[in-house]
């Protein structure tokens, strides 16, 4: 098992396959690097070096009581990237991972990152406030905290239904995908998942987005029931070199259920 120890002693699990230009994948809450299977295989076969990590408190990484916040997530990635000496890397993030990519790129990525892709991502900021009146009310995140913190097993068993849009007319639950989502979630730390809700909902990425010069591709499904679609055009508008692709009817978990479309759009962008 490949692990890297960051400066506070946490062990970060990662996969590192192939040779060529590196693509680093950042998973969503509350999952693991396993959520990128469809992308890892696709880009490996296209001749890229593919790398994916389990965020601290998730998957096979250390279940730390500290550092379950976006600043530490980005710092962990910066240390891993430096240890692997990755240059000219493309960073791809889904949901919370999209926030992690933006914070990493803005604070640590100079000279090491060439392009970024954020998918169904939490930037610019999710929670409702005076400066973000269209945001999601804090009460919704409090409900997610309650379910995650105190009835996690059942809550995580139900969560994939809206995540993949299976509650829409004509959609059928794909049991293997649902159980794999639950498996990944239950591997992680309940504390990290609980505290991670604040990280993905309340972190403000607006200044990070404005500071980036690299090309950034923003992908978002218009029927995303987890991170509202309106996040995407806001992020694209703040970027100096952003491109937005939206998908009518696609759900939050579209990298899995719509992998062929997503993979080909990412490939066209990075080529």
C-alpha cells in the first residue's frame, strides 16, 4: 500500500499508476480515491500517469482528530505533489475535491500545475449569507451533519439516491454503484466526515478563483441535487481563463454515471 506521511504525522494513501503527464484526481465527500476508477482506467490507457489519494479521514488515510478543513486538505496535497515531484500536472476535482483543487492551485500550485478541472464542484462558496444570497441555507448543512454524525450507516445508504439522480422519473437505482458509494463512505472517519461538511459548505473560494491564471474547465450537471448548478457559472465568471460546460439532466455523481461523456470532455480540454 502506497502511503505518504505529511508534516503533522498523518498518513495519506495514494495510487500512482503509469507514466507520462500526471493527472491528479481529488475525490468528493465522503468518498475515496476509488470513486475515480472510471477516470483512472480511461486516462491510464490514454498514456497519462494517474494519481489519486484518499483525503485525510477518508478511505485508507489516517483518521486524524485535527486538520479536517480545506486549508489542511490543500497542504496535504502540496506535500504529496512535492514528494512525487509532479510538474506540468493536471488536477481534477469532484465536488469537495473541486474546492481542494482550487485552494491547492491558488496557494501551492505555481510551477507545478498546468491546468485544472472542477466537476460538480463546491466553489465559489455554498452556504447562504449576505454576500451569497443564492446559497444553500445553513439549516440544510446542519441536517447533513446530524445524519452523518449520528445515523451515518443508514444516512449514507440513502444519500446516493439524490447524488446520482435516481429519484428522477425513469431512473433506476444501480445497486452496485449505490453499495460502492456506501462502502467508500463507511471506510472513512465519522469525525472527518462530520467536520468536512463545514469545509465544503463554508469555505470561500472566491479570491482563490480570481487569482488563477491557468486554464480551468468547469463541468456541472444542470440537475445536480447536491451542489446547485448556479455554482458553476459563478466560478467560471471569476476565473481569468475559465471554460464552462453544462449538461442538461446530469446528476451530481456524473463522473460515474456519465463517465464516457465526462472523460472525453476532460481529454479534449487537456489535449
